[in-house]
C-alpha cells in the first residue's frame, strides 16, 4: 500500500483535484482529500499527479534496441523510459530478417513474463517488414518484404503483437489487414507511398492508425491528397505525432490538431537507443547514426527515430499548440489506451484502475513514477 499526498491530481474527468491518491496492490483504491493511511507515503508538495504515459512507438534507449536486446539489456530500455514517466509501452521492432524479428519477439515475451523494473511492456509494435521501399526512411531496404500473410500470422500467433505498421498499397496488403483483424491487432499505415485512393480504401478495410504522420508517407498535395490527406480527413484514423520539433514543424502539429481534434491524435517518441547513452555513434540498419541538432541522423541527413521522451512530447505539444495540460496529456495517456482497448485499466486515474502514475512539476520534469503500484523511479 502507498499514498501520494499533497498533489494536484489530474482525474479521469480532466479536473485537477488537490489531495491524495492511495494504492492497494496494483490498483488505485482511493482519490480524495487525504490518503487512507498505512504503507509508504510520498509527499509531492503540490506537483501534478498524472496517469502514466503510454508510448506506442519506441525502439530503444540507454544504448539498447528492442530488436537486439536480451535479458538485462532489455530491462535497461524499460528503466530508461520509466524515468521520464512512461509507465507502459509497445516494444517496437524495426524491419529486419524474419528470423531476427522472431527472436526479438521471443525475448520481449520473456521480459513480459518476468516483469523487469521500469515501464511495463504491453506488447509489440511491428514496424514492418511489409513496407514501401520508396518510403523506407530509416528501415533496412534489404529486409523489406512483400506482403506475406503466413509470416504475419506466425508473428501474431505469439500473442504479444498489438500493432502492425504496413504499406497498404502493396499487392496483397489487404490479406495482412484481414490477418491483423482476426488476431485482434491494430493496423497502421506507415512507410507508405499510398495515393489518397489507396489509403482511403485501406481505412475502409480496417486501418485505424497512422504511424509518424507525414513522415515516410506520401504527403498532402492539392491534386493528389496522398496518404497524409486521407489520414487528416478520416475520423476513423488516429494520427501519431512525433512532437520533437524535427519530425514535424510546429505549424504542422497545429494543423493536425485542428483537423483531428485532441481525441484523434497520439503522442509517441519513436525513440532509439541513443537516448541516455554514453555512445556518440550507433549502428542502425547497417549504417552509422549520430545525434545532430537534437535528432539521430544517418550521414545522409535522414532522420533515424528520435531521442524524445514522453514528458517532453507533452510539453512540446503544449508549446506548439497552446493547449492546456489536462488536454495535452490525453494523447499520451487515455488516447493510446483506447486505441489498444485498454481504457478500462489504463490511461486515466480512477478507483480500480491500474496504479500507473507519474508525478511532475510545472516544467514537466518527472520526480516520481509508479507502475502497477510499485515505485520504479523516485527523485523527490
């Protein structure tokens, strides 16, 4: 049992209530003026108490990558992101040979069963391998494959795949959408050169998420609206935003928000292993990557993910668009929870929900993180 007292609690209704949050076991047992007493008590001295952040697109951190990490190294990624308020994430696997991706799936599955300290793993996001070579971005072109329903079905059979990013214009992609739907997996379009018509048809067939909207995606044109145009127009597609100021100009973030509304966007980091690493050069998809001007890039200048954290993403959204805190946390909390159909357990603070919480100050600097009722980071 633990209590967080003297906090400004961002409740499920979006109100900020001064008081205490009490946890019993893995769940929130009360939200009120005072804690229920007993167990550990954390006085947060007027800081915000928010639902924990949920990152649907994160490749690594602390010098490690989910595609490569095993055992303790995988735990280092979870510790790294936990320090910044991420309490749940999808371990994202970039495109690689099928055998390598399947080994990574097995490693992530083992980590989910052993529950290492840090952010909790909700499952896996497959960013490939069924992508467009034309819009490959930082993905390894040699490992991109034509749609293969049997391969995707095999990966989904592990039971831990929750999201798959694919290029819907590729011949046979409709079968992938069927496989994903039958397995309860969210289908996303990304790394796609789809025309507006092709993207709109994919949305009709079940695509409900857009991975790093506008990036590695056919853009908005006045005669050919492209995949980006279809994403902006469709109320049935949630737009993922990488709000690091490099992937998208702040004006574009404002445009997406105006088109989609706060309920139609999700903040994610697309973070890679350079975050909190002592290294200066990294190998990704067989090429060297260095962090320049606050972003990881190949020598060609092409972006290779980010070193963004979820608390900075929320702060940037506020600065780019002018939205207030209670609105800005929704794309980092309840919106991703709804996309994964986990809103009854996660994404907001309410009695009976999982005790996943982050305490931060007015600058969004994190001081305390609780995952499943356990304190995983304390800098009070």
